[in-house]
């Protein structure tokens, strides 16, 4: 997994939008990213519940429900 992880779930329109934003931003910056379905693991489902999508950068929660693009770009800058 890359520096950015999007915790998501199937059937979540906000998750689709967040993944698209993260894919675009990380692609432009050359940063690795991945997505994890919280429903694939009971612990993840318990931790994130209905807060998805959750964006995590370098193993620290960066935000949830939407991507704050200026902040994400700033935090991914070298």
C-alpha cells in the first residue's frame, strides 16, 4: 500500500468520489495509494462505521467524508 489509504465500502457514492479525487491527486504527485473496503474486516467496520470514506496519510487519519484537496496536496508535498 502507498502513503495514502482510502477506507471505503461498496455502494457509497461519497467513497467513489473520494477515490477518484485521491487517484487524481496522487497520480499528479507520483504518490502511491490504495483503497480498503471496511466491510471486508469486522475490526475495520467497527472502527470506521458510517464515517467512510476515511482518508489516511502515512498511517494517520487525514479526514473523512470528503477529500480536502489543498490540505492533501500540502501534506503530500516533499
